[in-house]
């Protein structure tokens, strides 16, 4: 580095070894930048595939939840049906007891 006597501006002059060092450093920076960009791109691709798989799993889960919800909607009706059947069974048991009692009277 030296001040030029004619116009007062500072100028840098690199020798052949310094030029090679600067070119090598620039090439290394470009290579590292390319590697980093490729690495980020690969990770984004993997993440996109994982998100697609997750979306498929979520759709299956939603379908299963819909099926379960439809089945659970019938539970109150089933409860009343079971209660009605219990009353019928109790009535039939009572009728059978009565029939057995009348058969013994014969």
C-alpha cells in the first residue's frame, strides 16, 4: 500500500503470491457457499417429503375420527335399546316363571 504522489489516493498492489492467495480464498468461499446451499436444499426436500407423509397420515386419522364419531352418535340409541331389551327379558322371565307355576298346577 502506498500513497501515489500524483493524486493523493491510496492504491493497493498485489504481487503474484498475494493474488493466488486472494483467488484461492475466493474459490474456497464459493465452494463453501455452494455446499451450504446444496445442504439447505436437500434438507428442505426431506422436510417437504416428511410434511407430505404427515399430511397423508393426518387424512387417514381424520377419516378414522369421522368413523368413530358416527359410531358414537348411535350410543344413546343403543342405550335405550338395551334398556328396552332388558325390560323385555325381565318380562319374559316373569312369564316363564308363571308358566312353570301353572304347569305345576295341572
